[in-house]
C-alpha cells in the first residue's frame, strides 16, 4: 500500500489556505499526522477520503487516482471523522449492523457474524445491547473504529480520535489501533497530541499552518533535535528574559531560582546544558524553526 501526495493545496472559497503544496509518501503500518489546531490535518483527511477535492495537486493510492478512480478508492477506505455521532436510539449491535449493511454485506447470517467478530475485536461485545449514543467517550470511539473496519478496508483514516478521552481510554484506543495496523492495513492517525504518535507510529509528518514541517520516523525527528534542548539554571530576572526569547517547554522552581527547559540552536550567555530530546521537544523545535523561516523570508 502506497499513498503518494504531490503538490497538494487546498484553498477554501472564502480564501483560507488550509494546505499548501504538500508532497508526502505514506506506506504500510501506522502513520501519524501531527500538528496544532488549524494546521490543515482535517482538510488533508477530507481530501484523502474523497469528501473534498483539492484546489491543486494529485493523490494516488497504489496507482489509483483519487479523483478519477473515486469508486475504487472508496472501497479501500474506512474513515472515522472527528465529530462522529450516533443518531437515534440504535443499540451498539444495531448500529454496527446498519453500518455493515451500508458497506454492502447483504447476507444476514454473514453480516451477523461480521458484526459479532468486530464487536469482539474492539472490546464491545458485552455492550452490544447498550444504546450507542450513551456509551462512554472511549467506547464510542471504539464503535467508530468498528464501523470504519467493517468492510475490511486497506486504509483507515482516523481524525483526532483521542481528543477528550481520559488517559486510560486513550491508551486503550491507541493499543486497539496498533493491533489493527498490519502489513495489509495502513492507518493514518491525525492528532495534535504528541503522545499518540510517539507510542504507536512507525512514520509521521508534522503539519504547521498548512505546510509540511517534517516527514520521517519519530526516532529521526527526535535525533534531529539532539543538541537543541537545554536545561538552564536561571535567576528570577533571567527567567523573564528567557521566557520572552525562547520557546519554553517546562519550568521548575528551585531554591536558587528556576530550572527551565527550552529548545534553541544556542543559548547565548546563560548557564545551561543539553539534555536528551524527546518527541515533544522535537515537535516544538521544528514548529518554531518553521515559524522563524517564515518570519525571515
Ligand atoms: P486541523 O484539522 O489541523 O485543525 P483544518 O484542516 O480544520 O485544520 O483547518 C485548516 C485551516 O483551514 C484553518 O485555518 C481553518 O480555519 C480553515 N478551514 C477549515 N475548514 C474550512 C472551511 N470549510 N471553510 C473555510 N476555512 C476552513
């Protein structure tokens, strides 16, 4: 499975430029699309699931063109949108049965088996008679994934699935995605939460203000932030200065003043040392670097 995105841009009718000239390749396994709110993640997702056409550029999935071969592409896709809702009073089972019908599983016995199997897989078998729109946030997301999986898609696109979940539900949901992503199934996970990516994704892209700030593996981006993360011991007045000048990751008060973690190429005149970067540091570093590149243009 290979998704090739070339020169992709989207400008909305009101003039908003949501994504700008993106070139990206997405292969097998779990792929993370990371970026702050407004970065253009949902716009890119909506284009990939053929709900919206790009203003410019081209996407192919295993050679199929997203626009010319829309029907074939749709058969390969499962989608869990950000604002997925369950209407009416359908039970969990009934909802998934309905989704299976929409997916074209006509034979009722076959459909029943598929629905039961899927409920087992996402850990909702016990909840099959409960009203779907009254399930907990995490259970709703899992039911959302189940409906996206019901027609055995090759690509599953999941938009901000962990927003609003408590930590336990979030971990459970990430583990579920990991268990689904195999050689045969590509999962594209869009998120603004760094932890969603670090624990699960083999490859990732960083999107900022519609531009691609980075693409590669999470390990690579972290290693590129080597030597860029500093722990500075600062006095009260230095603390205020540093806060103005650098992106601050964390601050801890000490008896002498403050210990501040920042990302920067250099720290001129302050007393500090490099520390090992993690993905959160790398994320802030790359976002900042891209902002600076723009401001210096
Ligand atoms: P993200 O999913 O990363 O939060 P979006 O793709 O939702 O980003 O938004 C990217 C940009 O496009 C934002 O500036 C947003 O305001 C704008 N945008 C999104 N949807 C529309 C729309 N339907 N019409 C106009 N502008 C939009």
